[in-house]
C-alpha cells in the first residue's frame, strides 16, 4: 500500500479496472497481515508474568516480524513497478529488426525482474510462517488463534505470489535462470505447506 493509503482505498484499487494493484500486491499484503498478527501475539505476550521465560525469544520474534511487515508492505509498490516494466517493454516499437531486437531484450529483462519480485515475496512469507510457529507454541494462549490466522495469511501470500513467479518465468528464454527460481519456489512451497498444517493443528488443539 502507498504511504497514507487506507485499506478501503487499496481495496478500491484492487477492484478497479486498473491492472495494478493486482494479485501481486494482494499476495504481499496477505504476508504483511500475517507478520502483523505475529507481532500482535508477541506484544500481548511480552511483559506478562506467565510468559516471562519466553519473553526474550518473543522480543526477537517481534523485531523480525516487524521487519518482515515493512518489507512485505513495500513489495506492493515493487510489484506495480515490475508489472509496469513488463507492459512498457511489450509496448516498445517493433517496426524494424533493430527495434524488434531491442524490444525482445527489454521484455526478457522485465520478465526476469517480474519473476524475482514475487519470489522475494514468497521468501518473506516463508519467514513469517516460521515466526508464526513460535508464537503458536509459546505465545499468549488468549490470542493463540491469531497465530493461526497469521500462518494462514502468510501461506496464502506465499502461494499467491507463487502464481506470479510461474506466469512470468514461463516467458523467460534463459531457462537456467528460470529453472533455478522455480526450483527454489518448489522448495519454499513444500516446506511452507508442511509448516502451515503443523501450526494450524497446534492452534486448533489449543482453542478447541
């Protein structure tokens, strides 16, 4: 989201006929919401006598979740920039052979960036899931359900961003570059999927 932009304004932008913000921005904000909920659980645990033994650890988790929240929020603008670069490259002139070559090179350059931006979102969301596990296991029991929502939000963000990685990597001619990114993505999805279920079951066991 842009600085000083409200949730309502951001959602209006998503709903509009403009292609940005779009799914990439929604993925980033999902991850950012997950990080914010991790922070909330930490803030409602730190300072409580009952949880003094885990206070230092959760203070560290809080610092990391706040850094990730800022990083993921900033990715909304990065996604717009990457999308605009791709569209701009496709819009370049192609009347001559030189123009066609220049246009093709720009398209590939833009697609590389448009692959890396959502992959960075996937990495950040994966880190949020790790932090959600800690808060689910050690956070204030009164808000443990929020740790569950945190992991679900972060996992949704990761899987959503993955769609943008796939769609942009598909158009890359540098298959070594693309395959390396896709292999990393599959690893992130596999690890996160198992952790997502683990955290959800931990939380469900505490709230039922």
